[in-house]
C-alpha cells in the first residue's frame, strides 16, 4: 500500500512539474513577443510626439514596466480594430522637464512575420546581408507586376525582370528516360533543338511525348502533350535525323516541333502555361517531395537485372540462370535498404518502381 501511495505521489509530482514547465514555456514565449514590441519603443521610440528628443528608456525599470503593460494591451486591440493608440504621459523626465510617450500602432505595422525584428535578424544571419526594407512586403507582388507593365510599355528602362522556367522541359526517349532540352530556371524567351533518331528498322513514324519535371524516369514527370511525326522514309534504325525543337516565348507559351531533316516534314504542338503544373506540384518536385520513393538508379538496376534473368531463362544453362537470379535478388533487396533509411538524398530522388516500362519509338542520334 505504501509503495502504491508513493507511486501516486511521484506521478502527481511529475504531473505538476510538467504542468509548471508548460506554463513557464508559454510565459517565456509571451514575454519574447512582448520584448519584440517593447524594446524598439524603449530604445528608439521614446517621446515620438517630440521628434527632436531621443531618450533611451531601456535602463528605466519603472518606464519599462509601464511600456510592457501598454504593449500587452496594444498587441490585443488590433484584433478588433485597425489601429490603437499608446499614450503614457510623464513616462520619464530629463533636465528640460517631463516627457510623454505617444504612439499609434496600426495592424499593418504590427502583424506580418517579415516585420518581426527577430525574423529579420535570422534572415540576415542565414543570408549574410540585411533584408531590404525599401518595399512593403504586402505590396511586393503588386510592385513587381507594375514594374513588368512599365517595362513592356517602355516606361521603365533601368530595371529588368527575368522570367524563368520553373521546371525542366524535355521528351521521353528510349528506355523510358526523360531527356531534358531546357533546364529549370532558364530565362525566357528561349529556344533549343536536339537531334534524335528512330529506335527500330524501317520505322515510318515517331511519337513525341512532351514532359515537365526533374525526374530521370519519364513516367514520373508531368505529361504536357504528345503528337506523332509521320511519313518518315523507311531506313535502318539510327539513320533518320529527327530534329526536336522547344521554343518558349515571353508569355511562357511552349511550342514543340519535330522535323525530319531528310523530307522536311514537320509536326508541332503548342502548350500554354495553364497546361503545366500547379504551384503545389512545382514545389513538390523542386523540393524533393518524392525522396521517400525508390531512387531512379535502383529502378533501372532492377529492370536490367530482371531482363537479364528473362534472357537466361530462355536458355538451358542452369548456372547462368542461378547467377542472374542472385543478381536480381540483390538488386531488389536495395528497395528495402532505401525504404529503411528514408530513401537517400534529394539529388537522387526516387521513382515509383514498377514492371511496366514506357515504350519509346525514337532514340538520340549519335553525332
């Protein structure tokens, strides 16, 4: 019975300690927020109704106590009104007489993380330079749009805003690989061409799949559109020269064309910006949202091992079949290794490994 009571008392003491710790933590956070408001008042904003006076109140404990009480009230009132007035008469005195503190705190000035001094301090530490305060953060986007409008009209000549592609653009090539023609963050307008060829003998048409993304496996990227180039003269594979061109104009409209150099036959597709990825999808791809999946190199290794095993099973060599089976098992075991450690780094982002490999009808031409 005594042990039971002791255990209960210990649990109660532990509960009280945890409760006190939580209360202390909340109080600490509260005081930090108050200090962010009070400190600039005490050091810089004393007697704002008398602009010629610059009195530091940070050493005056009584004045600081008054400021804290006023700040506690002032930070609550903007929730129900657009502004509040802090008026503290006779807050301090100097040789010339009594001084009064009077300031108007607006909601727009108080709220917004970019205006919090501690946030600005952390930003400066991370990037090694102080953040620019010349533009109101709430007006930054509108300011950029206004500048762009001025540039297009020719009214603004001293500034230049550059648009870039948010993700890489390319096509699917032999083996389901994503071949980039335009890399991410390329300034637009831009244009780039690359020569490809057929993957089979006597192939008279090729299918062009236009993709957007950063993954090495084509199926893991966003399909923007597809079209066929027909009428290619029959020839051994690798001989036809098919020039694929990506052209992005100033409005972000992408035109993709495929041209057979032998016959000058050409097909093209136009993709407007609305057909691309949403902002959320762009963020997921660029920030490595898929890094918990199987890395692309592991997927390719597994597919290659399985293909080698199938070829070995078509024959009668038992030793070769056993060797290829062991190699396939070893490749497949890497799936578990990657899953257990969170799948590597962002530079080797994963893919959804599967048995189906997209069929392609063309390959990059050898130069």
